[in-house]
C-alpha cells in the first residue's frame, strides 16, 4: 500500500522555497508558493489594494504557525492571516494565507 507521506518530502525539496518562521529562536523551513501574489482592488476605492501570498507548509513544520505569526518570505516579513487550513484527507500539508506585516 502506498503511503502518501513518502511523497511530501521530495516535492518540498524540489519546489520549496526557504522561509523563516519568526519565533523566539527563528527557524528555517521549506514552503511552496501555491499561487503568485494576488492583487485585489476594491471597486469603490482605487487606493485600497491588498496583497496576499498563499503558502503550502508541511504539517511537521507547522509548530508555532498560527494566526498572527510572522514568516519571512523572500526577504519580506509577512503575517499569517486566519487559521491554517488542511485540504488533503491525510492533513499532511497546511495552506497558510499571509499578508504584508
């Protein structure tokens, strides 16, 4: 029988980008940018633009990553918005939405 957890590490090794979780002692993990930055402009105001980055992070690396946590991605500090979600049945990968800090 195939264990899906065995496929996670090679995928993150090949496609992951290093990010740093800002904690008491910063730690480096790998994350996959699931989508490029999305720029959303509200119809009523042309000055309000929100930029978010969606990251996929291994469950094993999720310790300390909760709403409000700060993650350094490509030299930019980002804040986790909302509770991380799990979409796969085995809950091996978390989907984390971040915004500029």
